[in-house]
């Protein structure tokens, strides 16, 4: 009680200096809470944004791939998934899976006729199954035409979609503007040469998020993609062939013996039809419950016959997830530096206090106060001041968050695009940053008093006796 | 009964390359109830001697006994406890705690003792306040008091713990002569009434006149002792 009385009155007596320290601590606390909430919100928004726009909760890709999957890997397309139907069936059988979309990224050339002249336009695209892709990702809004005919009930139609920005670039660089409904020729470069496929320009879209990415990425349906790049197989073999093949024991000799079997060896090739294969390189998988991510990834990874690998959303998104982590690190370092400065200023102020109070401390020691009394007195003064300032900061920050939280934190467009795909940062409020701020202020207060208290307790009663 | 005994006490300080001999073999006994002055010029060793009596400094050589206990063997904690219970201090610059009022300043040493009840503390504080005549200034802070009033508070604070010895280091140095005289008279009265031992360091002639015994010190050695009659 005595120490509390002394601490409170000393703080009041030195109110100007203490107010300055209080403001510093208040500012520091605000930074911790704001920084913590900001980085937490940015991390969550970034994660949600990446999951809903690029990767889903995780990406499945070919076991043969030497590279990690990346929604931006247009220069080095991944190996094609060997058995997408089987993979699809396996994913459907996992109850935690909400939806999945097979897709591939590639580039080709769009050729259009203008006044009898053929103009070739570069075309970077995602090859998608229109409906499943839309069930996993919500990253575009069609402004003209339709989304593969699905939004007007006619689809799914085969063709391409391009972004408004892409169309503007075509106009700017080639003097060509594509219009929904017009016929185009697609040119795909394969090992055997250049393939051409007639297709239709289905629509023009505007990216909803990550404008800096989706302005440059267009869309093609998977059937057109298969045709363009010769991803074809045999549509159906005679049932006698399948029966004989199943009956073969499986060793090489038995299979070669089938050539002598008339039901197998004499197939009329003219009766066989080609069937488009997917050419998909990745599957974005969206889960009902994100917390089951590791379990589902493990379950899929154990299905060796699928010949696949899996990559978490943050691994697959490459540097986009790193931006959020780098931002968190930056905020942590900035906050730590600010608190280091606060500690130094505070320590310095406390030492000045101790020097000014040499007589007072020496007198207390002379009349019987133990060192622990002096130590507790300084510590209590510091804690009262700093924790009060921290509490005020917490209340003010809480009010700010409640009033501004709905609107989110406005960010510069470029930062926002890279961090969360655009727009204001929605605040994810939690007690964590508040508790953290309180703990930091407490620890900083204790640390800041260590040296000044050592100086104070080293003051002997002799000092008070000889003080003039 | 001797409350303080100094036996061939020497105290040396190292100031850079120079060794300062503050006390050079001082022996002195002080009895219960004495009103003793240590007189001498500045730098003669008065304050060092007082520090030895007050358990706030220990000798380099020799023995200091307070109420029969040798202080040089005591730990810092034991010395603190000893000061708290056996010794009262009156400082030249009063050294009141600025954030506390008169009542609280006087109560402070009792609060450190912990074992006293609130009622007992109040009784003792009020008794000390009445003794020094500050009953109308109980709620005042030290900044609102005159020099004489502050020294009265310091006297009350020194007495409230009922110490064996009260040590006063030039208690009138910061007071005008009239106030200084009244303060000395007050302490003399308390000494006579309560038989509390008072030890001063001073070069104030009024205090020397009021003292029952004067010990003259020069260059760290006792050079002369005189009784009140001789003074």
C-alpha cells in the first residue's frame, strides 16, 4: 500500500515527463496491436485470396514433375496428369473435398482475319473445365458474351475468353479488338509442328481479384485445348479386345500372345475413333474444412497408383504467399525496433529519475527501507505508467477497429493487388494482438527497469547523509 | 550503559591514487541519554564518525558496537534492519519524502517495520507530531512548510520509531539562527523527557552550548573532549 501510494504520487509529481513516456508506450502498444492485427488480417486475407483465386486448398500435380506447381508456370508447363478420371474418382470419394478443378496453363496464338489479312495475337491461358473451375474459383466476372455459355444456359460451349485488359492490349499493339461470337483460329505448337483449331471467342471478362495476374491470363475450354495440342486417344476399343486383355495373365509373354488371337489381333482400325484427352497438369482442390488440409493431403499422397504429388496452397502460390510472410516479418522487426527505442528512452528517463531522486532513495535506505523496497517501488511506478498507457492504447485501438473494421483498411492498389488480390484489407479481429501487446509492454517495462533499479539500489544511505 | 562504542576505528577512502584517512584511530563511548556533539571543521571526519554510529558505513579497521553489537560483521540487510529499529536520522537538508505529507513522512519508518498495527502507528505518529508542535500541518507536503517546520518533521520521523540513538548531521545548517535555536531546544527537551541519546555533528556554537558533551575532532582524530560546563 505504501509502495503503491509512493508510486502513484511520484508519477503525478513528474506528470510531464511521465506523460511523454506514456505517449511513447501508448504509441508502441498501438503499433503492436495494429501491426499484429494487420499482419494477421493480411495473412488470412492473403491465404483466402490465394485459395479462392489460384490454388484451392492444395494442388495435385504429376509425380513426374521436377518443378513445384505454380499457377504462373507458363514457360515450363508441368507434366500431364496420367489418369485424371481415376484421380477425379479418388477426390470425389474423399468426404472432406468440397470441389476440385482440373486445369492446365499454356500459351498459344490466336489468329484473326482483318480485311483479308491474318493477324496473330499472343494468348496466355488456363485450360479449364468451365463448370468445375467456377465451382472452385470466383476470380472473374464476364462483362460481354458469356462464361462458356454456362451463365445463359446454353453451355458448356467450346471456345476462349479474354480479359478486358488483354483486348485493350490487342487493340494497342495489333489494332485488333476481339468481339464475343467471332470466329478465331488457335495455333498450338506441338512436337509434331503447329496445330490449328477453329474456335469461338465466347466472352470478355474482368478479373475480380489479382488484376495484375488475371489481366494477362485468358481462358480456354479443355476440349479445345486437347484438340489444339493433340491430347487424343482412342475413344473405344471392341469389347472382345478388352475381354481378352483382362483374361491375359499379365506377364509380357501372355500379352504378346494376344496378337495371335483373332478377336484382338484383327481389329479394323477404321472403326476406331479418336477421343480428346485432357492435357491437364494440375488439380485445384477445395476443402469443406481447411483444418483437414494436412490429413487430406496425406491421404491422397498415400494413393501411389495415382502417380501424383500434392502441394499446399502456400507452396503452390510461390512468392504471393511469401509476400504475406515477408510483411509479417517486416512488421515484427519494425515493432521490435520501435520497442527497442522505447526501452532505451524509458531506461534513460528512469536513470534521470534515479539520479534526481538520489537523496530520496538514500533517505529511504537510511531510515530502514531495504533494497527490495526500492526495487519494487520503481517497478511498480513503471508498471502503473506503462500498463495504464497500454490499456488506453488498447481501448482506443479497439474503438478504431470496431468503427473502421467493417470498411477494412484501405491499401495502395499495387500493395493490395500483390497482398490480397485487391481492395481494402478486411480486418480479422482477435484477442491475440491485444494480449501480445500487454505481454510485450509488461516484459519491456520489467526489462527497462533492470538497469535503473540496479543504479537506484546501489545508492547508499551515505549519499543521503552527504547530500547537500 | 554504553549505546555506542568506537574502538580504535580507522576509515580510509581511496580517491584515485590518493588514500584519504577520514578517521585515524578513534575511540569513543557514548552512554544512553547523552546529548553529545561532535564538533570540528569541514573535512575533519565528523560525518564519517556519524556514519559509523548510524550503521551506514563500516570501519576499515577497529570496532564499532551499537548497543553491544559489532556492525562490521553485519550484512547489508542486517544493517538496514538495525537502522530501522535502533537509529533515527536527522539530515542537514531535512530529506523529507516530497510526495508524502507531514503525517505520512512521519509514519514512513513505522510502515517499514510492518509489525505495528494501524492504531499503534497512528498513536505513535500523533504523539511525535504533538511533540514537535506540527498538529496544524498534518496534511501539508514538505514543499508547503518552512525550513524549521521541515526539520521538525524530520525530528518527529527520527523519533517515531523510538530509537536508541538519534543522529543529526548539522541539523541547523540550513536554518536561520533563531529557528536553529528553537530546533535545538526542542531536541534537548525530548532528550531530557525521553532519555533518547542524541548525537550531532556540528560547528554551530549554539548546538555546542546546548550539548552535555562535546567531542572535538580534527584530521580524523579526537583532539579534545569537554563537558557542558566547560563549553
